[in-house]
C-alpha cells in the first residue's frame, strides 16, 4: 500500500485518503534534499527528475520550480490588477516567497508584509527554491514570523488596513485549518480598506470537492458583498488545477474585468498572467457554475 | 520501478517515459474488468474506487465515467456550435461512443458516421461504459469498422464531404500515429465542405510538450486558413488538461465566438459546455500563447 508522503522505488507519491481518495500524483525523485519535521509540519524538499526542486508540506506538493509561476502569478495579480491602486499588501503564508516576488512587480505597491508561521519554510526556500525566494531582501518587503490569525487580530487592534490581502496558506489541515472558516474571513474584511480585495487559495477544485467550494463560497458571501471563484492550472496540484476565492469589500469592484492592465514592461515579466486569462479564469464548466452560484439551468 | 500500465498493490499508474517522463497519475483499482490485447492495442478496463469505470489503451487513460463529459462535450460542441448548420458529421476514432452521444444532441445533425479501427473498443464501451456508448443505436448514426486514414482516402475518391469532422484518436503511438501528420490534415481538408470545421485532440497540453503543439499548429496552419489551439480540463488526463486543435476551411469562420448558442433545452443536457467556456478555452497563459502563436511580447 502507498502511504502519504511516501517515497518508494525513487518516486514520491502524493496521496490523501481524506481530500482526494483513490488518486495520486507521482513525481520521480532524483535526490532528497531535506526531510524533517519543523515545529509545525512535515517538510520535504526533493529534486525531481523533470519538475526541478519540489517543496512538500505534510505530504502535499506546495510548489515545483517548473510550474510554480502559474499559481504565484494568478493569486497575486488577479487582486492586484483588479485594484485601482494597491499600496499596502499583506501576504499570509507563502513563506516560499513566490507571491512576494510577484507583488513587488507592481511599482504602485509601497509595502508588502509577509506573515509566515514557519521560519523553516523561508529558510528552505532561500536555499532550494532561490527563484521563488528572490525578493526577500527587497526594500518594500517586511517579514513577520507569527500566526496569521493572531496577526490579523492585532491588526484590528492597531486599526491597520491593507489594499490587498493574499492568503497563500497550505491546505486546511495542520497549521492552516482555521484559514477556511468564517471568523478568518471576518478578520480579513476588517483588515481591508474600503476598496480592498482579498484572495485565498480554496485548497480544492471543482473536480475534487465541489461541495466544499460551494460551502466556502457561502461562507465568504456572508461576509463580503462580492465574492467569486476562479482557478489556475498547475500540473502538479491535484487534478491539475487549484481554486481561488476572491472577495471585495466594496460592491462596486469588478473582480472579473481588471481595472488596471499590465504595462508592456510589466507584461514582459509575466509568464502566465495576462488580462484575458484573468477574466477567463472565472469562467466555469456548466455543472460547476450551477453548483457554486446556484443559477437556474 | 513502476512500469507503464502496471497495476501494483491495487493501484493503476499511468507512465510514459517518452511522453511525460518523471510523472505519473495513479488511480485506485477496485476490480480489473477486462485486460487483453486486441488486434491493434493493449486494452484494459478497470473499476476504480473513485472515478467509476476506466478505459485504458496502450497504458494511457482514455476515459473515466466521472470526468469523461469534459472531453466529449468540448471536442464535440466547439466545432458544432462554431458551424452555422452542421448536417453531416464524421467522427474518426472515438469507439467508446462518447463523442457520438454529444453529436446527436444537435437536432440539425442529419447523419453522424463513426470510423473506428478497433471493434473491441466499441464492444467494451457498450458493456462497461454504457453511458458513453448510449447512442450507438441512434437512427442518425452509422459505424464503419476501418482505418480512419483509409476511410478519408476513399471519401476523397467518392467526393463525399462533411460539415464537421472530429478526430477522437488515441495518442500518436500505436494505431493513431499517422493522425498527427500533414498528410492526415490534408485528407481532412479535402473531406470538408467549404464552410467545414475539423477538431482533433492534440495528445499533449502546453505544460507537457509545448514544442510538439507548436509544431502541430505549424502543420495545420500550412493546410487550413484558420487554426486555433484550445483545451479542456480533465483531471485524469496527464497534467489535468488536454489540448484540442480546431481548424476551418473558410477563413471567415469564427472559431472562438460560436455562431450558434445552445437552446435552453440543449443547454439543460450539457454538464460542461456553455458559450462562455467555449471562448475561454482558447485563452492561454502568456508563455503558451507566445510560443504557439509567435506573438511579440
């Protein structure tokens, strides 16, 4: 029997009896670069034969060097280009640095704060995923090593507000469990400026557990006046795609058609994102749209 | 070492050192329903624990009951709704019957001809994939058991023409190898009416082998005045998506914005396809669009 996180005969296989029973993606391992338990989670880094270095947390693939840009660019640029002028950005989770790298591509961003609970992830990303971790020394970036939930509570006390918040958590097991509940989205709502936008990885996609996404959308719609589901394609995420939930504090914000477009200079640095794929990522198969949005056939 | 087509410890793993080295999708097997070599290929049918029955040809997953509609609907309805009035439709390959099931949903279609080289696939689909094979007895459908290439040559001699041709072949190894070469697309071009449209599965996607897609698009663009790459998401295809190549004999056909829309009655029978996802399926990540279409950054 294959077990979660197992490397056998030179292959790593990602399995989860709870979240995606009966299916598993395998990547061929050239070399295990690091494997240990941090204070918070099981951390594995290996060199794969065809996807570059791979970061695995609690048995789930978080990023590979070959396809990471698909996730990092979409979770960062969808809210940032949907916002008229994002100045202050908060990233919760994302210790690999990939989202930060994308955020500071926006010249209007004045400050980007990363809140990561597990310093080990930052250290390992700097060592083994250097292209993702390339922006930690950028002058606009600050790093806070603490729990995202607690940081948001303190933010409320300080009266601090952000234009865009990006929740780049791991899946809702282990340290990230609370990041998918109503109280969390209420804290996010409170931490946004009036025209602020938040995006969170949904940890699922329409093929795997659409009921979960339906429930998550109900939760966020009870907090935000406007919320939409979209997705990005990533071959090493389960089923090849990952859902994203994007919400705005103002009901007049258009999430689907971005208010800003990349300049030629900005676009030349983007491998995945463009204005057309921003909008296309919100278009769902019929059954998924009906389930999530409850529209009549 | 895992090998192609291997079932081990109750899991089937799809591997191809040539086409997708270093990665593999595994599905948990409840029961092997059929495994044998037909005259043309290795044929496996198994009951999976979470994707229903699964058809595997030469070690590659062709269809699972849970997600097959994503492929069948998109490869059928993209050309059919892009055509003003498709009357005569040819399906090459597709012995599982899934594409035929979609084709006869269009009331304007008067005749749908299936050309399948391997009768075993049809027999097994009727037995183990009954929802896919549900339309073989439909009065508009004819089945020809022969080689698609030879059928097209004979079609040219007979001067027969089709409005839409759908190439639902397996991948370019084994019996389907010739279905990805220029001579094949020239035969397709000759077999189309002047406003005809052809669609073929590209056997690859942008994540896996974009150079192959680039070459394939060069080939079809040397034959057809208008050709576009699009894709559908299918969790049990490698990397979770499959490319489709759609070409029109007339330069004035709009492939991206369909000329017809499903009636309410038609839409109620479609799980995946809708007019918006038709257009969105042509929108590519920046690096893929630049590579395939050669546009300036």
